[in-house]
């Protein structure tokens, strides 16, 4: 390069003193700062969305647990009352109508009241009647009986009733099941 071209180029470029920032450098710095703030805003938005989703999941879980508690919180009470119901049913089976009719009538009334109270809370008996098809989800086989009177895998006798609390099994029916000889 010759001296004239060099002098012309120096005249066109602004003189920057030490410590001063050029407008291009300032624009680059501001763009970097803007990009950093945009990334920070995006990260904060993502955090907000996650927190909202977590809060919504917590609300749903708390609601579900509350419903479970309301529906099945009486389970231990019902489990304590069921043996009383069983004993009343056994007493009714062994009581005779000609002996002590007042006792029989009292036990029948108590039995009816107890069944009504349990139904109010969503407790119902599992069908374990003779001839019903055995279902391992609701019945517990205590014995198998070889018989030609009943089809295989059907209930021959119910030893103890099973009960459901709403749709949940509290205890299975204890039954004997028919099998082919």
C-alpha cells in the first residue's frame, strides 16, 4: 500500500481511544445481553409451566386420596362388624321357630338392622349361593366336592359370606366347589 491510500483509510475510520467502545461493539454486547435475557425468560416460563403442572397433579392426587378416604375409611369398622353379622346368621340358622320365638324374632330384627346399616355405607354381600359359578376374585375355595348334581367349577355350599365395600372386596366368600368325579 502506498502512503496516500493509507492516509485516506485512516481519515475514514473514526479514531477510538483506549477504553472507548465502538458502536458496533456496543450493539454486539446489547444483542448478547438481549439473547441472554430471552433465554432466561424462556427458562422461567418453562419453570412456571412445570410448577403449574406439578400443582395440578398435586391437587388431583389430593382429591383422589380424599375420595379414597371417604369411600374406604370405614373399612376397619366394617371388618369388625362382619363377624357379628356372621354370628347372627349362624344363630338364625340353628334357631328353631317353635323354641323361643321371641329370641328368634329379636335376632332377625338385629340382623336386618345390621344389614341395613352396612348397606347405607356401601357394603354388600358377594353372591356365593349354590349353583353360582366360582370366581377366584370373589370366592375362596375351602374344599372341592365330587358331584354329578352340579356342573364343575360351581359353588356347592357357602361356609362364610364374602363382602364388598363399594366395588372393593373386603373378604371373599368361603365356599366348596363342585368337580367332576
